[in-house]
C-alpha cells in the first residue's frame, strides 16, 4: 500500500497510525539495504535535490544503468561525496567507468581524490551545461526588454519562455510568433542562436571533430558582444576537457533527472518533509530498487 500512495493515504486505508506506517517503511528500507550485496556501479550519476526551504539539499548518487538511487548524503559538499566513496572497496572504486555530474567544485574535488584516474572519467552533464547558456540567454532578453520598453517598444513582452525552449520544443501554437521574433534583429535572437548551436557539440563521434567545432563556437560566442553569453562561454571553456570526455563515456544525468522528478512527486504528495531522515527513507523506499518485503 505504501508503494502505491503516500503515507497519509495508506494510514486511512489500512486504519493504522502515521507512526506505524512510517515504522513499516523504515523497517522495509533497513531490511532492503541490509540485503543488498556490494556491487560495482560502472556508471554513476551525481545530482542534488532541494530537501526543504532555506537552501537545504541532499546529494543523490544514482546507478545510471539500473536507474536506482544508491546513496543519499546531506548537503552538497565535498564531504557529501566523500562519505559514499569511503564506503566503497578498492575494487568498486576501480570499477567506476564514468561519473556524470554538474560543474559543482566540491563534487569534482571529491571524485578526483577518491576515484582512480578520475580526470578521464568525469563527464559534465550536457543538460547542466546547456542550462548555463539558457540562463545567459534569459539575461540578454531581460536586459534588451528593459531597453526596448524604455523607448515604448513592447516587442519582447510575453516572450520569456519562448527563448528558453529548444528549437523542437517550441509549442506549435507559438511557432509562427517565435519565427517572427527570430527574424528581427534582436540581441535575444543572436543569444538564442548561439545557445542552440552549442547542442551540436554532443552530436560528434570523433573527438577531433568535436574540438574543432568547439573552437569555432567559442570564437563566435566570445565575439558576440553579448556579455552574459561571453561569461557563460568562459565557464564552459574552463570545464571543456571534462565536457568532451562524453566522446569516451556517452553518459548524461538524464536518468538522475528522471529520478529527481519522481522524488519531487514523492515530496509533493507528502506536502514536504520537515524531517530530513524521513525524506531519505522515502527516496530509498520508492527509488532504491530494494527488496523491501519480509522473508
């Protein structure tokens, strides 16, 4: 019952107290984690999830092949990753082939310190990279919108989300409107075109071709006269070596993001978690791939 609805719903159906229901869930998770045999997780995804208001986060470590949450740690610090790595054997650490993550320095440092030959195994997630460019495009749009409105021009009014879409995701009902905006000589249009072009970086098969494209794109971005785009391009440049490790290890955090969506649903159904340990228990229960049932 707990696997199909939230705790409050299960208490009403089963006519048990909230504490009894949580006790069942906690014992099931403890049982499942004790039964789990040590394994080598070849492809790891590392992501964070907001646990509560006030910038409280948990770090999620996922098996990208099995689609399960393997470890949860408080906060998003270097120690959050160290705790997981310290619990792994030398064989498990050596068996890690790729670690997909965002460009968060504490995660990088923990992985470099613990995983053998980590410099060639870290893959900065393409969706986080594109997220930096998306924020830069939005900044360009906001600045230009203020300038246009000051002169009585409302061209960009109501267009915020159009510039955040990828080309193929623009809603059908607004494609003509967006095409018309792109034909205008707008700074937002140039910024969007630069952002969209970068997506081609992950389409190459051969590293040499990818590097060649990257150099052309970087020149275009840094000579665009769009300061937010220049800054975003600089951030990407500082991490480009481990962005292009994607050619050796074609992994992304898409699986982690999918789990993140499931966790968000769990959080919403519970109307949030005041107790961080209860939040972790719920994640393991629903996303840990555990054998939960009594013998």
